[in-house]
C-alpha cells in the first residue's frame, strides 16, 4: 500500500506541528522518520493513523483519499513505545483483541482467530507464551506481543512510534534485527518513528529527516550519510561538528590553514561539517593541519581524540586505532579525508 501526503499541515492552537508536508512512501517500504524532538514526526504518524485531523492538505492510501476516514476504516496497525497491552488479558487475548471487537459480520470464527494468534506467536518467536500475562514478560517480549496484535488485524499500513524507546541497548539491537526480518517476511508498508540515528540507518529502506514540521531530505541511509542535501541534515546526522570556514575557488581556509577541495566553491563564508571518520592522521606534512589534542577517550577497540584544528573554532573528533599513542597536549597532524561543505549562495 503506497502512502502519499500532499500539502499536509497540522496546528495545535498557535503552534505549527506539521507545515505543508509532501511525502511519498512506496508500497512495502520501511521508511524511518528521524528528527529532533518537536520536529513533527509523531504528529505526522498520528495524521496517517487518523488519530489527528489535518488543518490542511490530504493523505492518500494508494489512490484512495483517506484524509477523512476513521481510524477503523484506514486499517492501520499501530505499535506504541510503551506497548499499551491490556494487563488483565493473556498474550493470546491481547493479540486477538482487534479481531474480537470487530462487528459480528466481519469477525472471524473462534477457530480462525485461534489459528491467527498461533501463527503470529510463531512469527514473533513467542510460541507457548499464549497464556501468560504482560507482567510475566520481559520488555522485549511485550513489544513483540504489541507488534503481533498490530499485525493480527491484517493492516494495510504498519505504524511504529518509538517502539524500542523503553528498552535497554542490547535488547534494542536484537529487536532491530528481528523487526527487519519480520518486515521482509510480511511486506507491510511501514512508517517507523525514532530518535535513534543508528536505529533508523540500520533498519530503514529510506529515511525521512524531519525539522520544524517539514521534511529536509528523504533518501537511502547512504544518501543521508554521504550526500546530505542541506546544512541541517549534514549537522544532524553522524555526530557532525559545524566548523565555520572561508571558501574561495578550490580551497577553504580553516584558521591559518588552507585545504584543497574536490570542486569549486563560491567565495565567502562557508560551513564545514566534520564527523569523527572524516579526519585521519596525515601522511603528507605539506597538507597536514597541526591539530592540538585536548582529550583522549577509549571506546571499545578504538580510541577517540578531541582536537582543536585552530584556536577559536569548535573542537572536532577523530577515531584512532587502539594502539595510537596520542595524548592530551600533543600536536597531531591530520588531514580531511572527506569534505562536507555548504557555502552561502
């Protein structure tokens, strides 16, 4: 099921949550919605679900205008961050709930419901837990039950709002891989809201970067990481630090140091976005920037050093091999392996 938002807007009193948003989701696609708090991600998800009504614009499910359809008629599955399971019902009863509350003429038989619940318990890897209550499950198991409940009604669209936000890091990683596998098996068009960049880039077919109620860029994880379309995307994704520089032709000036760029740049002030992987220890002293090490931290097998490229500019970071001997106060010659530059036009 394709989803398309056209000129979508939503205000709450004088506060604009979504503004003139256009976004197309392909059938069977897993699209992550990523952005800072207050950027409009969850409001957009609720507009798609029918939990909010737009101030302007429309939402299409395929060729059908779904803007004024009820939540029930849209046939969406919604998974929340805090599971929203019924504590007094068993796992099987929770999964079956959406089927049992259907009007009698649309309700499957008891045998069909029981079969559907068993199939879904196998899908979410919880066979044999049908008689347990939510309090007897781990957080990860509860979220699997919540997903099974959303899938039970055979939704046209699956909507996930920070589904792993309440879980610890290891469980999140395990469930990310599992969710990707479930998505590939079921093929549902899925919208996935998250604040976690790693989560979005690992899980999604494409990522939509939200800011101030609109979409800054939509693209594959590689597009978003390697080819940011705007300064906001460049600064938001990938631990980037915004460094003011001066540009002219094929050069930029970082403090007292000149660095050649791959292309021609408009003359004037510019912004260089530096991620830890963009800097490398220099092999050519002639093109090196003598950076001063102001801190060194160990993280797993690697070390990360915080550097000043020149006084008065923001500190940047570089990933170093575990055996590298850089220490606080050292001068470390570095080069820019990647130049991510936005100039004023």
